[in-house]
C-alpha cells in the first residue's frame, strides 16, 4: 500500500511538471506577439533596424542556388542607401529551420538590409526585417514586420 502511494505521488509530480512546461512553452517562444521566434535579433524601431545594417540596397534577385541548408541569391543592385555594395552581390540566407525569409524569390525586387558575412557575401540583418518587397515604387514591410524604413532610406532607394 505504501509503495502505491509513493508511485501515485511520483506520477502526480511528473504530470504537474509536464503541464507546467506545456503551459509555459508558448510564452517563451514569442507567443504570437509578432516578434521573431527564431534565434536572431528583432528590431523594435526604424533607427535600431537601420543602424544594425552595414549596407542597405535595392536590387533584383537575378538567380538563386541551394547549398546545404542555405540559399545563395545573386542580386543586381540598383541603388545603395547605406554602405558600399558592388553592382552584383551574393546574399546568403537559411532555407531550413525557423529562420527562413519566405518572401524572397528570383525575379523579385527588394530593399535589403545587410550585414557582411565574409569577403564575398552578405547576410540579411534578420529573416523577418532584412528585406522589403519593392512594389510600385514603395518598400513594403513583410507581414510579420511592423517597422517601416526611414524617409531618408526610402528616398535613397527610389
């Protein structure tokens, strides 16, 4: 009888631990607040976002190629708002896991906020805020991005 009581207590403790973890999990992963759940920075203001970029460019994705869990996009640069970028650059981004920039595609025109990856390539500042589709002369934030670009950047890329 005593053994069954200890077993029941142990089972209750395990059950409470599981319920606690499951209940806490949504709060610890962003909980639908619009912030990125990926392990990358999320910028709350235009100034923070633009200051995080080493280069801000407008360009068209001319081609893409897959490598492991990444895509290498070759971008023809048409305007530079910040930093120094050549007429053609490679931008590398994840194609697996939670850090996938879902809106990027070959043939699309984008404003890209970039950080140097190495001597030959760039990364997006993050996968939610690192690109803005350029449509009808305007840079449009992606659905999960509430931060707009500054007037100075918008003028530079237009």
